[in-house]
């Protein structure tokens, strides 16, 4: 097993939350994604051992969901929405611009491991169409111009934590609703920036 | 048309910290839950929910009280909050999760009290990372205060909440697929019977699956009484509802209104009219799965039954306006592509059919359509949803396949010329 102690401890805490071990499979795959940027064969064997299910069972679940990547992703996963509200608000221009900037086709990662690009289905930001996400942090009201600035900023400043509010303030436009207070939490990998632990059972 | 503010009251009056427990409590948060646990009875709560006549806000519009009444007896029972909001056009649960997570938790506490449930899950779609963080923080705060865990508010009730993140699969919004996903399986809808998760759900135990907005409405209903809630809106569509308005609209956003006004009124007043004063060519009344209405049908009332009587559905409450310049074939293609991508692959008519519809539409949109394509489209659609009627008949386990048929029947019934115009009548060799 090549997950380190910290990761195994996190995995153990996640498993404890559920009445049946196997329910932890999804969260553990997110954990694997945050470690390697994709679901590695190594992670698959670790998870199968932790949950007492076969590697094929783990793999069949990991390939079902689009957020578990089967190939290494770049540091920044750019996901531009192409569903109906974004589509009729010119999301194709945004997609073209990102592709032009990164030189990537859909579902590709560049050689430097900096960017991955995907055109995705609805991300629940329809009021701020067209919208996109970087490592699952949302930016709304983008267009061909500001998405170019956003990509340049990512490349030049190479932020370690992606914060939705920061991107929105500097590059975004119209929003689905008032986001209210500034939030400085964010994502540090191509797994959603959500601390899967401590979710429940805060010990008395 | 004016908004009626129940669900969004706290977040509106306290924009700077509505997601934190101190702010929520300062505004009488958790008071209703506490009173309920100490002074009320499960039967009384169920009566209030029944008399409120609230119907599920996830899309199907099933009466919530009836659903709760189905819950079978068992030592282990579960509540699962469906926060897998993924229907294109919908972003109303996002605001409830992000801006007022404690209202949802209070709703969960009351619901679990009524249904004698000790374990609840909030299944949030993976792309909602920020809302999930807010909910998780709120759950932790509630634990610290003793509002979750053992002997809540000093009563006999124990309750644990687990925040569970999905991983990018629209189909997990279908309740049995969601349960499979929560069990660590592929998100494939279950074959019926068993018909109701309330009898056999998570781990085959009795499970309530309710939408975020539905359960967020529970504290208000219990505090003010089911009868009061029932007075809002119209018969069959009581209470308030958050509509997500998007598309070619001046003021897109979430609006909480009593059901009963017309779509036209909604768009003109709250929505600020169509962008650049254009006319509406077509609009979607309830998310991408719903058949479209034409621009001359704006006087239809925004109630579950009125929309259903006009052969569509109010669904998730997502209203998407498309102006006169919209290329409806491209719009339909976008929707069909969505369903083709999100098909879980279990049923052949859906898995193959949605992809075929996508390919044929693509061919037509790019000017390479064939004269036989319209009949071919309808034939493929008929194999997914025989008769192309509404409500749709199905050859599939779940309604995802028929949902991809909705935009096609809309196109063919109301905008056929627009499709035909794109098909070259003579092919030069």
C-alpha cells in the first residue's frame, strides 16, 4: 500500500461515517484524485483493500463518474459549461478561446501538466451564463475576453489555492445570485476543494 | 408580480453572515426545532406537513406528506437530502446550500424527529464544492452546539448527518440512482419494483429522499402551521417556490414567489423583460427535461397543474427564455447532447437513442441533413417514448431517455419549419 499514514488516517475517518464500508468509495476516490490528479492503479488497489471489494468493482465505479479522471490532469482543470443557458449565451466563444489559449482539445492535458480542458454539462450557474469552473470553483459571467485574462493569470501567477470569489472579482461578470460575503476557501487540486473529513461525528 | 419571502428571508436580511450559526440563531434559528423536539409529537409534525399540501421541489412534485406517510417501520431508517441539483437551468438549491445551510439542517432535524430517523445524508453534487464546504461547516457548528449528535436539545433524540459529495453524474438526481451512488455503486437507477425508497431504499432500508428546497421549507411550515402555508399560492401548488430564471433575460436569478402568476408577468416584472427588447421565440418552463412553450404561450400560469395541462412540466422550477434570434435546432442539440452524455447506459433505447438523436441533429444543424431525417428523428424518439405523448410513456427504467425526446417533440410540433429550412432539398452530386 502506498498511501501515506495521513491519507490512510483520513480514509479511515471517512469509512467510519457510513453504516456500510462501501459507501465510502466515492469520497475515497475524491481523496485519490486529490493525491495524484487522477485515479491511479495504485489508489485502486489501496481502496479495494480498505473497503474489502475487488479492484474491478472500484474501477467500474471510478469510470462511471466524470469527475474521477482516468488520466493525469494538469494543475488547473478548466471546465467550461456548454448546457442550454450557457449555449444560448455564446459559451462556444468561451470554449474556442480557452482552446486557443491552451492549445487543447476537449478532455486533453498539456505537456507541461499545467492545464486540462473540458467542455462540461450544466454546473448550476445558469443565471451567470456563460460560466465555467477552475478545479470546481465557479466563475460566472465570463466571455471571450475575460476568460483569456483568467487563463493568463493562472499561467503567470500559478496560484496554489483556487478561490471562486477571487476569480469572480477579477475576471467574472453577471452572477446567478448575490454571493454575499467574500470567501477565501478554495481548491488545491483537481478534486473538489471539500474536506471530506470531520463531516460528521465531531467528538464530544 | 412580487416576491413572497419565506425561504430566502434570513439570507436576505443577513447577507454578510447568513451561513453562520450565530447569525441564524440571532434570527430565531433552531427555535422551531427545539420546540418541536421538546413539546411536539411525530404525528403532529406529519399532520402539519400534510395540511401544508407542499409538493416536492425536486421535479416530480410528489406530495411530501404522502411520501412521509409511506415510510415503512424498521429499526434503521434513513433520510437522504437530494442536493444533486443538475437539471440544466436550475440553480435554486445552490443558493439555499450556500447562503442558508442551517435552515436545511433545522429542516432535517424536524423531519427526522417526525420520521424517527437517526441518520441523514446530504448528497451534494461534486461540482458544488463551495456550497458543500458551507454545508459541512454548518453541520460542524451544529454538532458543536449539541444540535446534532446525541440527545439533541436535551431530548431523547439522536441524529447524525453526513455530507456526501457526488462526482459528476446528473442521473444521480434520480432517487434510486442516488441511493446506489451513496452505497458506493455506479449511479444507475434501480429497476422497479420496489417502487418506493420509503419502503426499500438505502441498504434496502426504508428511506426518505427529499429535495433541498422541500426540507428547507419545513421549519417555516412547522413554525407557522401547515394551514398558513396552504393559504399561499394556489390549490395544488401551495406555498412559495424558488424559480431559477436564465437565458436571454435582463435580470436572471433566483426568485421566490407564490405559484399562480403567469410566465409572462414573471419575465416582465421580476425578470426585467427580454434582453434588447426582443420577442420570446420559445421558453422552457421547468428545466431541460420539460417540453418547451412558444412565445405566444406566455399567459400560462406558473403552477404544477397548469403547466401539466399544457403538456409540459414545472419540474425543477428552471425557466429558460429563448429570444427570437435563437437557433432552436442548436438549442435542442445542446439539450439532447446533455442527455446523451448523462445517460447511464443501462437501457438500450436511451443509451443508443440519445446518441442517434444527437448525431442526426448535428447533421441537420451543419446543413448536411437528409430529407428522411425528420422521420428518422421521430422514429428514434418513438422507440424511447412510444407515442411521443405527454406525460411520456417509457421503454426505459427512468425518465432520462424520454427527457431527451422533449425538445424534439417541441421542435417538431411548433417549429418544424425551422428544422426543414436547414435541410437541403436537392443534393448536388
